[in-house]
């Protein structure tokens, strides 16, 4: 697949300026949604988005965008990214078109007029006082990306999806290998405790009748051995916890 054509990096951010980002390449697709959920959630007549691969958006502000969860009027919960200070949402973190993509809020761009929608969807819910351009592409309900997106964008989408799935697979394999190779802290402590308790409970074998008689008659000495073993075990455990707290 040919490399994306050169695109002037377009910046944007939140209302207070703490969160800033830069879109490194042209978006896959831009669209406006006129559904009741988008109208209410945006507090405007419609919501506009620029869909792009998430690895082609760079954080350049004082604070990186933070994950936030919002509940839409329909009851659907969405994961978004934005500023925790001014509460501006800069993009939807879970794009409905494919894994590994985000939907940047067009209104958060420094120059939102550059991102004219390629499609207006849910026009049956559009407010009557908002006229659309005569040549605007519209659809009732939701559009199918495979039918309306450019072939170059669809090709990029497939690459993005494959890359995301590969990364997730590698991450899962690493976690599984780490779990199989390295016992958890709880497992290590339980094993060590069992070994130490077994050692502390083990009764030495007498090598002579005289030693056996002494062992049987000196119960206090055996108790002291157990007590000392317990104290040493607690001391090692305390040291391990202290070392873990410093790392």
C-alpha cells in the first residue's frame, strides 16, 4: 500500500489549553452525525468527527488527554479522551468503525473549517433550521464505511486493524508466558512459608540412645528451636516486604 500523501499536521486541543494534540496525517473520513444522542451530548445541532488511526495522533500539550467514561442518552456508555480540568472531550477513544481508530471532535481543531464532513448521517433527525450544502452527501440512519469510504481509507483501515490485533496477540502471549515462567508474589511466599514450616516442624533423628533421651527430656529446648525458626521466618518476610516497598 502506498504511503499516505503529505498532509500539513493539524493541531487542536481543549478549552483551557492543558490538552493539545497534533494529527499527523489526513483523516480516514470525516462525518457529521445528526442523531438525537449526538445533539444532546454535544449540546448543539449535530456532532462532527474526523476518524483516524490512534497512532497518528500525537499529544503535544502540558497534560496528555485522560480517559473518561460518559453515558449517552440512549444508555450506551462511551470511552472518550479529554481534559479533566475543563472537561473538554477531544476525541472518542472507541471508534465504532474499527479497533485502533479514534474519532476526533472536529470542533476541537484549531481550524475546524478545514474538516468539512464527507457525509451527514441521521439526517432524518436534523434540525429543520439548519440548511446543508446542495452537494452534501447525506444518508438516513448510519452509513456503511465499506460503501462510502475511499478505497485508500479502507486499505488503511485494514492495516490499522491488523496491526492492532497483532499487538493485542503479542501482549496476551507475553502475559501468558510471564505468568507461566514467573510465580506470583503470593505463590512464592506461600511456597517459602511451607518449606520453612516443614523445616521447623521436622524432628531431628537421634544418632544414639543418649541423644534421644536428652531430646525427649528437654521439651523447652525444642520449643526454643521452633520459636527461633518462627522469628527468623518473620524477619525474612518483613525484610522482603520492605525491599518491595522501596522498589
